[in-house]
C-alpha cells in the first residue's frame, strides 16, 4: 500500500454503457422481426415487433393505458413503501432478538420462495375487488427478501466499525442509525430491489387474475380479445413501471450512500 | 469531555493487575497475566510483545471493549468498566466509515456531542490539517490509500479530544516507508498536543522511534517482562533510526523479545503438529 490517493473515476464514457444497452434492445427487436417475418417464429404466438410498436398509439388512445399505468404504479409505490418500512423493521428486530431470528428466519426464507400469488382469493375475500387486494399481495410477496437482506447486511457489518461506535459510547439507537444501517444499506437495497420485483409480479398477476385494476387487467382484456400486439405493448408498460422504480431506487441509494 | 484529571501519584492511566482468561476447547488459556503499569500525562508508552502475547486483548481491556477480566483500569482516579470518553481508540484494521467523506468521518465525534454544523466543520478541518490531509476533505475513504485512511481514523479520534490516545498497531498493514513517515506524523502531533499516548505494537523500530518508555511483554501468558526507558532526545523524527543510541535500544529490546518470539514460534509449531500430525 502506498500513501498516494487513488484517482477518481473519470466521467468520460458514462454514456457508452446506456448506448450499448439501447443498441442491444434495438438489435433484439430487429432479430425478432426477422425471425417472425421468415416464419421461424409463429406470428400468431409472437407478433412482429413492428406491429407491437404500431399498436402503442391504439392502446394509449383507446385503452386508457396511462391511467392504468398510474394505477399499477401507485399500487407498486404503496406496496414498495410498506415492504421497505416493515421489511427493514422486521430484519432489525430479528437481528436484535436472536431467538426470534432462530424461530422464524427459515419460515421467512420459505415464504420468499413460495408462489404467494395463489393466496389472492384470501385477500380478495378480505379486501374485495379493490386496490388494497393488489397492494397487500405485493407487500406480502415482497416482504421476505427485504427482511432477509436486512438481517444479512446488519450481520455483515465489520466488527471494527461496531467497536468504533462502542469506543465513542454510542447508544443502541445511535449504533443502529449511524453505523449498522449505513453499513448494511447496499445489502438492504438489494433486498428492496428483489422485494419490488416480487411485488410487481404479484400485483400485475393479481390484476390479471381478478380482472381488476391497472395494467394486469388491461393485459387480461387484450389477451381475451386475442389482440396480441396490444398485449405485448401493454407488457412494455409493465416493464416501464419496473424501470422507473429501479431508476428511483438507484437515485435513492446514491443519495443515502454516495459511494460503496 | 476533558474532565479527567491526573491522580495524586501523577498517573493519568493506571492499569492494575489485569488478568484475562479464555475458555478454549483445549482448556482455559491465560491471555494476560497480572499486567500492571502507569502512564503519566503527556507520556508516550508502547507495549511490545510477540504475536499471541495478549497485546490486543490488553488494548480491548483498557479501551473498555472487553469486560470479562480481573484487575482495574483507572483513568485519572476513575475506575472504568466500559468505553470512556477520556480514552480515544485507533484500531489496527481500517476503520473509517466508507459512506462518509473525510470531513464527515473526522466530524463524527463532534456530531455526537451535538456541535453545530459550521463549528464542527471548522474543528474537523483543524484535525484534518493536523494529520496532513488538507485538500482531501470531500473525498471518500475508498478514494484514499491505506496510510491516508489511517490518518483519517487518527484525526477522527483526536477530534474527540481524548485525554489518552490508545492505538493498536495502527500502521501494521502499511509498508515500511509509509510506516516510518506516519510515525513522524504521530510523533509531531503527540508533541504538539502533548497527547498522552499508549501504543500497542510488535514493531521494535516503531516503538523505540516514538516512545518514552516501552513495556516488553512475555509470550503467553502475557506478563510484564521489563519496562525500558528510552532516553533519546526530543523532538524526534524517523532520522533517529540511524543513530547508535537507537540501534542500542533496538538490540536491547530484541534481546528481550527473541526468547519470547521463539517460544511463540515453537508453541505454534506444536499446535499445528497436535492438530494436523507430522507431514509424511
């Protein structure tokens, strides 16, 4: 080790990665178009991407896609806030009380792998055909990874950082907020990302199953009408919800913890 | 924060009859055995010993991080039973907060006492300048070298204005040249602040370069073998390592340590043989 500062990451080239990503998407669509047009893929199962693109205007104009997009986005946002708050608090409690952790960590891990979407009739009975059925479905399915990753992040905090806190006589609350939480933040964010993925899948899946709500409901409608191009276009809006949440999460992480 | 006053006997830190035992699968081990010493205000005392002699255990006892020990640690007349505001600790491992900039790392103890943002930034800058890191205030530890990060840790501890600076092999992970230069920096700061300092180390050169006295420990169980007064002129710099007197002290301490280090090595070999058997 030398006593010289390491150079900062240089900003040039920051646009190269997004450009390559965009080019990869365009390339995939072009390949799909070719494969459908030469008959390698059945156009009655997968419509050509150009038809999907062409149907965007139609679903925006005729299917109220933006209000449905906002509806699904709102469900995801509420579920995301709930699973972040309760997931971090749950992980914290389980780390703090070892008996609790030993008693239920395996069950929480099992829940993370379970097809919780099958529980939708239960929530449908409790909350009816309302937004809350989807929100709670998203919350329940996204909660386990946040809890598990919070425990993992806190447990992985380097002992020396905890000892620094002890040497400064930090209270238990200060030890958590000033050392354990920021140290665990990157791992907690991995959990929140996973939780949001699970939440979005289950929210859209439940909308699809109960024919109610936002984009999942629209996809079910379009699929029933065998409007495949419209169905795929609506799926693109689901992906857009996911992309927006990931961008927002990344910004939040950089704001809370500017460096790794 | 600066409430601790020296005892009537002049000592600011009294370590009295410390014994630490651990239960291991092979039976109880005494890591530290009846270690006692006193440190006067402004004094630089080093504790040196071979690996496994209980130096770091002693560091944790004095810093209040280890509670299952016998004996007393007394800071300016007050017996302590946990971390104490008069003792500032610098750890062997890299201990800066990677999510805070240099200035926010150094301001950490000031933030804890509720000092206002502007005032603590000014105080933090003072200590950053003291360790020679001006211009790096807004960098993150990940952008700094190992030596610079240790200086951030030192500045953070100094910012809490401890009566006693307690350091556990703070330069152990650094190369020899950086270690000597940082030794100069610590000496300069210690002399400037008249900072009472207790350094735990296994490096003889480092100990002689910086100390007023050196406590030599035996290999397990860690006992006081000898306390050596280092009568070298101050202010000192790393240039002192070329003097005859310096060489004399290094040789003297190595004579004391050689036997202990050999015992440690044989003990480790026996341990390996006991667990893994001789190689065929």
